[in-house]
C-alpha cells in the first residue's frame, strides 16, 4: 500500500506544478502584446507632423515593407506602422549649389548662393517637401569646368543630390553628360551660352534666357543711341562671342558702321595691340564683352589712349566693384551695362522684394525661382529624385493650373489634387525645347559711382 500511495502523491504534485506554470504563461498573452507596443511605434512621427506627407512617398518601398507585417500582426494597427516608418526616410533631400565663389564671377556666385538659401529657408519654414526638408551642399567652381565636374560628381554620388544649381556657362555645358547619365537635374540662373540651345531641355534647364537675347538687347540699345560707328572688343569665350555676334548683326542692320570686331585672349598684361587698331578708327562707342580682369585693363588703357566715347558692357562688369577697380571718374556718365533682369513691375517680383532685401541683385530672382521650382516639382512628382523632377518641372512652371508664386501656395494646391502654374519672381517661366525661358533685360548707366537703371526691355520686346 505504501508504494501505491506514493505514486498518487507524486501525480498530484505534478498536476499542481503544471497548473502554476500555465498560470504564469498566461501573463504573456500574444493578443495583448501588440496593443502595448503600437502606441510607442507611432508616437514619435505624430510629434513631427510628417505622417501625412509620408503617405505619398513616391517609391513606396518603406511604406510597403512596414505595412505588410502590420497586417500579419494585428488588424487594429494596420495603418499606424506605415506612417511611423516614413518620416525617418524623408527627413532630408539634398540639392547641390555649384557656383563660382572665387574668381572673376565670384560676386555673382555669392548672389546666387544667397538667393537659393533664402528660398530654401522659405521652403523648410513651410514644412519642407513631401520628400523631406531641403539640405544644401555648396561648392566653389572658381568658374572652372573641370572643378565643376568633380564637385558635381561628389554632390551626386557622395551627397545624394537630386539637383545641382548655379553652374556658369562653361561649367553647365561640361555637366550635360553627367546630368543625363545620373538623371540629376542641372539648373542655372545665368548660363546664357548658346550651346545649351541645342544641349538643354532634358535634365538641363535655366531660368534665364539665351545669350541670343543678351545680344538682341545690346544691339537694340546700341542702335537707339544715334551712333555713327561702333567697335566691338570681345573676350575669347563662347559666352561672350555669341551675344556679340547677335548684337553686331542688329547694329549693322540699323545702318551703323562696325569699325572693328576684335576677339582678344584674356590674361594679357596689356591690350595695347588690340586698342591701337580700335582707337585709330575713332568709334563713337565701344561694345566691351569681357570679364572683370581683362575689362578693367581694357577700359584704363582705352581712356589713356584718348578714347572719349561711350561704352556698353556685358553683365560680367555689372558689379559695384568695377568703379573702384577702374576709377569711377573714367566711366561716370559714359558707360552703360546690359544684363538679364526681372521685371520690377510684376507683382511676383514686388512680393519677393518685400521678403528679400537683396531681390534687386543680378540673377537673385532667377536663383530663387530655381529652388522653388525644384521643391514644387518634388511635390508634384511620383518619385523623390532627379527623374521625378525632370518629368514634371515643365508642367509645374507653366500650365492651366492655379497661379502661385511661393512654395507654400503651390504645395497646398498640389496636396489637394490641383494643378499649378508657377509665376516666378524673375517673370513667367515657360521652358522651350532647350529648357530655356524668355527673359527681360535692363540697361544701367554709371552715375556718381553707381549703376542706375535707365532702360528696361520686357521679354515681350523680343517675341517673334
């Protein structure tokens, strides 16, 4: 009897132990655990306010990867994990700012970089794009094409830039193949080179008109001054030769004598050889298309050689520093400068000027328009990359949609499913086949050591 009793006691003890184990395991009920974790997963995105734009992530990879496991875990939290993962993926999107901060065009590069940063500030203050807030990476080209290629490649491959903004003419042309190969949008506010008339239009855009427009504006001004003769002194670069040729045809067609058309190489210590011929023909005016370094030398030597006529400079000399470099007394009342400019009468420019105290700087409105167009294109595109921007930028810039002039206005309309037509601070932005817009031009005169507006040619002046 004792063995039997012992067996029964052991069985009873085992059953009691099993009961205790089962009770302890009941605390880890899998049906309750996701409900506890779900709030922790979604609380951080809710605080950032990025959950709604994240639903529109173009590639959809992160949203899909998170949403499907949520379906497997529990029905009540099906939507929340997808919103939770997205904000981390769209925190920032990078845009390159590739400008000449040093060299002859350094003053213009600084203007462009500052205006882009102002635009970025407005965009990010409005909440950023659906692809994230905009982060800029800035590099100095010094105006050199090889440096530009190296820096742009680094921006794209190492920094993940979806757009590169600000190249000058020579750098812009050198980047066309890179833009196509990497499918990254390249934009410039001042690259007027006529080479882009053939090369631009696909991933390659500019918010300024072609040098052909500069030439037409220069020719129109020279033809209106009542000169009998004009000499042309042109620095040996495509960006100065092409507008000069257009201006020459305009001037010659108006019956004015072209005494000389001399192309000179920059970097010389003196240009006496070129000026000897020009001054011997005693022109009423000299059209000087040159950089700041060569231009200063040409002006000083021409005046020293007895030239007393008027000047028309191209945009490279449209900087305040020229007065100190040359001596204001040599050019006051006698020198004029031509450059692409915004229409100051447009409400979009007036509104921009009220917000930005440097709005009147050359190419500042064009630069602001570049970054705003890119941001709005990210909003409208199906993907957060250069290909997405390229696919929609023309429609964002010009369509039958609602007219907008800021990122915030356009973003709200796009978010509600509407279409927009961006009216820029620099003027209407209608890209032709080459990715170029029509532009307006200003003529300024040197008066008391300052450049003062004396004539404005709206874009309509050159239509047709």
